[in-house]
C-alpha cells in the first residue's frame, strides 16, 4: 500500500516467519503484534534478529524533470532495533543518477546534469554520482568516419573546463559532493574520466579509466595509470573515496588497490548491460575489501539500468547471521535512486572483521606484478600493461 504525505510516498513491508505485512510509514513507529511479539521499525535504523527482515521503499509522486525519484533501503535481518530515535545516525546518502544523456551535446548534458543534481539534493543526497562519460553520453564514432572522429575528439573537455567548473560551483551551492564524468581532453587521445568534487566545490580527485575496453571502441582512449583515493567532505562528514569506471570492476586488482590506498567507498560510473554475473561481481568487490560500492548505469534503452549499491558488510555483529549487503538496486527506468550508507557501522565492521587487508599474504602474490601474458590469454593488444 502506498499513501502520499506531501511530496513523499512511503511504504513499509515487514516480513516475519515468511508472512508479509504492509504498513505505511507516517513518521511514527510502525508496529505489528503477532504471538505476543512486537517489532518497532524506524525509517532509517534497520537491524535485525533471526529471520525477521524489513524493506522500505520511498518514491516521489511529483515529476522533477528526470522521471520518478526512488529511494530504496536494503532488505536485511534485524539484529537490534533502536527504540530511542535520538540515537539514530544520519546516513551518507548517495544519489545514483540513472539518467539518459544527449549524445555529444555537451551543453545539453550540462543543463540536464545540473537539474539532476538539484533534484538529488532535494531528496537529501550527500553525493551525486553520474554514469560513465556523461559529457559525451558515452558515445563513440565510427573509426572509418573521419568527420565523426574529429567531432568526437573536439567534444572532449578538460578537467579545468567550464563544464567541470560549473559542477564545482554547483557542489558548493548545494552543499553536496558531486562525481562528474566526462570525455577528457588529453595529449594524443582523450581519456574516460571522473572528477570527485566535495561539498565546498573543491576537486578532491580526478581518475581516468585504467582498464579501457581496448578490444572495442575504447581503443580510441588513453588509459589512466593509477587508482587515487581522497578524503571527500560531504554534508554527513568526511569519507575516503576512490573510483573505478565500468570495465575496471571486472578486475579484482582495481578494488583491491583502492582498498589498500584507504578507500571506504568506491564510486563506479558505468555504461553497459548489467546482468546477474556483473551484479555478483560488484557485490564480491564490496565483500572482499569491506568497502561500500555504488554504481550508476544508464537507463534503458541505451543500457539497462540496474544502478546499485552494496554496503560491504556481511554481518551486523560478531558471529551474527549472514545478511544481504544490497542497499538499493534500480530497475531499467530513468530515475534518481538514493542509497543510504551507515558509515559508522561500516567503519566498526572494518575494524573487527577478517577481510580487506587484515590477513593477506602479499609475499606470495609476486605473480600479480608480472607484465608478461601466457596462453590462453594472449591477445593482439597494443596498449600498456
């Protein structure tokens, strides 16, 4: 059941012992009695015990220029439910901007990107994340069309361009971090780049895609050569952020290096069909590094959406039951999807659990640093290794 309260529609589904009950959230505690057992569920604080779980879905009934706005909160077992609402921590809200771009029309993409960031801020976003190469709509010319190739290269913008500067000014105005993606001007050939801007409008990191798809259109790009991590100020506190772009996530080394460089949150601009295998892959990157991972994809029909975020926490406490790490997963439609991450909970988890860098044996990983390629992996590949 969905009811409207002003701008926001909220629905709450409570599952107990395989039975589902639906109740509306009105700002008060939602309760359900069964067999003399009582559960109190609040909007943001969601923990669990045994097989009980909750799932909250929020949507806005008002169009804000980019389709519906959705906020999904993860389903998870409930270990502890806090009855003192004053003790609730503010989440880090990551807006996944699953929006359609306007091809190589940089001005149109700038305009729609500004509107999307304003909409994201209106629903409480701390960080806004664009899909891959937003300035150019992740479009590539035919390699045999010289005029199209020239137009594509001329659409590239620099990290100091008015395109990026506008988002820096906007971030400061909105008091919200922004991860803006673009086709970056670069000597020789452009780069596929993301710049993360903090709440004060300061550029905190610029990352160029390392694992370019050199077997296809991205052979026209210059690959990046490092995985930087930076402290990014958001309205909900500082967070250590690193980035992967699309194909980067298919190499475990990408997320591993980011974790070793201190990342707590990995932002992943994306532009491809997202399937169950890639979904499992992204969840694995979060699990093995104990990092939160947030990915934004283009909607259908250009891609197939399914922007998603994982919080990287397999359990709520020592020896607790395995829980679902998914915070939110979009469908195929255009929209803005909000992923709410409890950073304090993630930091406590990373300080006590056994993955990440806790029990690695780097002295046995010498082969990971080798640049030679043996069969059956040899390819006609001219790029750097």
